[in-house]
């Protein structure tokens, strides 16, 4: 056999081997993978591994997925496969302590009845037949206690591992997490306090009611000298007049690994009991922990300003801010799926250099945010005066953040822990007014996501270090960035030409109107030759610009199509071919090596 014939035969065998290995791997190595993605999307996080490694009793997971419907929609099929692979990886790593069952709930079947009874939420995808699509997860412990994820929404794919790990964590809990609340606010009674509540004029704050529905909530005395060790999360809201003993208790709780959610404020608008001093801060703790917040200044932001009435008219009030998607961390589970968050005279958080402390912002201002003196909102604030006093430029200000790093005690002379032995589990919010009903709910229906933000933060902290460490991951949809860049370039160039075209068209219409105005209606007078020629020139110019615009669009579309075709060719043909060629080369190298050994 000639050398060329041997090469062709080897290439054909390599191709056959390549296909065979893929088929074999698909059927026998479903749970095994080599994760080469940039974000390690298919590798379990340390928090998840710690949780399943510490399971003390077996858990059962049942995935209800309408497989036949998912096969008809590529995006759902991909997401469903991602869900299944994640669950299979968890079951494989749990050494038998997690049992996975996958069920396709056919319409009107017992399986569908069980899915409905468990609280799963189907999505009506097939409108012709009305067949619902299920993609939900049911977890069960040894006592048949159930927890569910009603629908594993593809839009939350970045938090898929978090949602599953949270379900497992909840199943391992034997009681509700305890949330200890230390506050100067009448959260349990509502505005006006106990006296107003007894007269029927007030009821508990909505956020307090939400917390009580999900957690074991305890109101702590402001004179406490120690935080009970069974408190899962310490929530401190609008601290005012706390003694050193109470501050020491907070300090030691956090340094010993306790989870805390702190709401401080440079100007607590809801505080009606402390006169002109409305600052609610923790300066002793912040100084020792390396945190900063100027108690005399608040964040003003004209871009995010909520409208307020001045008596004369409604104007933007830059002390009250409506924070949208761009002002929250969409990769953190606490803030990922929130609606608008409303804050009032919030402070700006920072970390001092040299302390080893860093902040992971959860909520921020826009780039127009800037610090303003609280004197501007004292008494009867004037929104117009505040708006005109702001500088034209600002910068992004941090309004809420996770605190990362090891903390030192604020009371080194006292007995107790001097430095935390592990990174802090701490979220700080530089506004307490966001807890007030008036900023997010009318008592019946929420109009902002303030309540969800508080519940998410408490829930995340209560989940322990394993859940706290889980952040969002990149989704399975991977856009071609070069293609997208070309599309953006095309849009910018086309827009520029369109704007030029509109400008010239408008100019032509003005000139034409001016020329026609010189001719009385019905007079039959003809336009002078020079003016008629000018109109003709403008029409020719418009035609030329339109032609150029079409040419630019055609050229850029051609570049995009060429790049897309090239990328597809590389993914579909070149990479497998390169693998095959590499296999052939490796086989040839081994053959030559064996031949040399025989000759020797």
C-alpha cells in the first residue's frame, strides 16, 4: 500500500474513531466532563460541594420535565439538559445521599397530578393543544418533608446552582432560621409606635410582616449585652443611642462568624424622635472594621431622582432615588431579580485603604451621583434648590454592599475576640428609610422591590457560608462578540447617515417652502431657473445619500454574514478536523517510534 493510501485510510479510521468515541461518551459518560469554559460553568461550587458532603441523611430529588415539548424548542432543550446535568453531578458527588428521579409528566397522568400537588407551575407553551410544560424540582427528606422550585426559569439560569443548593439547604434545616432585630424603628407596631397601634391607627411594617412569614423573628432589647448564639442573622436597623455594651455585643457576634444585615443612615427621614439629629450610624464599629460613611452627607443623583411636589409643581427630587437594573448587581442573588428599589437621603459607603477590607456593591447610584450636605434636606427641603445646587458631573456612589475581609474588634481593651478568624458575613445598607412603607408599598400592593431586597438579603445570609459564596454564573447562551461588535458598528454608521439624511431633508424642505412662499397660490407663476435648479440639486443629493446609505448597510451585512459563516465553519468542520489530524499525527508518531525500536 502506498504512503498516500495509508494516510487516507488512517484519516478515515480517525474520523470513524472520532464519531464512535462521541457516541460512546454520550451513552456511558453522561456524568463525566472536562470543564474548559472560562467561568467553569459546569463545575460545582465549593459551597455546593461542602453542603452535599455534609449531608447526614438521604434526600430525594424529583425533576419533572416535559421532555417531548422541550425537544421542540432548542433553547428549552438546552436549558433542560443543563438542569439535568447539574442534578446528576450533585447526585454523583453525594455518594448515594442524593437520589435523583426524572419524570416526564404526561397530560392527565398520575405524574402530572403529583407535580400539581407539589406546587409546580407549568407554562402553557403548546397553545394548539393546551398542553402545559413542566420544568420543576421537588426535594424530599427522610420524613417526607417537601421543598420545591416551582419552575426552573431559563431566565434564572445564572442562578440555577444557587436555587438547587438552596433547596437542599432548606431540606437539611430542622427549624426556621432565627432573625434577631435590633432597631429604633417601631417595625412591629408601625408608624406611631405601640400607642398608635392600640388605637387601631397603625399596623406592623410590611417588611416586618414579610420576615415573620419566613423566619423566626425576635425583637432584641436595645440594652442587650450579648447576642444569643442561636440567632442566624442579626438585623440592625436605624441604630440610635446604643451603649458601648450593646455595640460590643454586635462587634463580637460579627467577629465570631455571625451574619449581620446593617441599615445605617446619614439622615433618617422617618426618625421623628431625635429632633435635628437624624443620623443613624455605627461610627465606633465602622472605624474599627475599616468602613466609611460620612454622617453629614447624603447621595444626590439627578438622573435617578423621584418626582416630588413642591406646592407649585412637581419636580425631580435628587435626594429620593429610584434604583433600576443598572444600579444593582445582577450577578448577586440578593439583587438579581429585583424591581425598582427606592431609597431616601442614602449615604455613600467606602472601605479605608490598608485595612484589607473590600466592598462588593449591591446597590449604587448612577455616574451622576454626588454627595450633598444634609443641611439641604433639613426642615422643609426645597427640591428645586437642591437640584440647582448640584454639580454637572458626579461618580458612582455605593449605597449597599457586601463587606469582604477579616475584621478587627472595636473594643481591644475588653475581653473577647480581637480579630475575625474568617471573612465577614456582612451586608451594609446606607439607608434605613427604604424599610418605610411609603417608599415601596401602599399597604396592599408593592410598587417597588424594597421588601424583596430585605428578604433576599436575610435569606441569603441565613443560608450560611455555602449559600453566601454562590454567585450567578454566565448562561449557556454565548453570543459571538465579534459579530455583535460588527452589528453595533453597522448600527452606528447607519444611524449617522440617517441623521445626516434627515438634516439635509429638513434643510431642503425649509428652502423649498421658502421658495414656494414667493409664488402666490394660483398665480401660475413659474419658479426662476436658478431656484428650480437648486431644488433639483437637493433632490439629487438626497438620492445620492440614500444610495450611499444602502451601500454601507449592504457592505456591513456582507461582513457580518461572512464572519458568521467563518465561525460556523470553524466550529463545525475545522475543530473536528484538527482533532482528527492530530490523532493521525499521533498515530504516525507512535508507528515510527515502534518501527525504530524494531530496527534497533
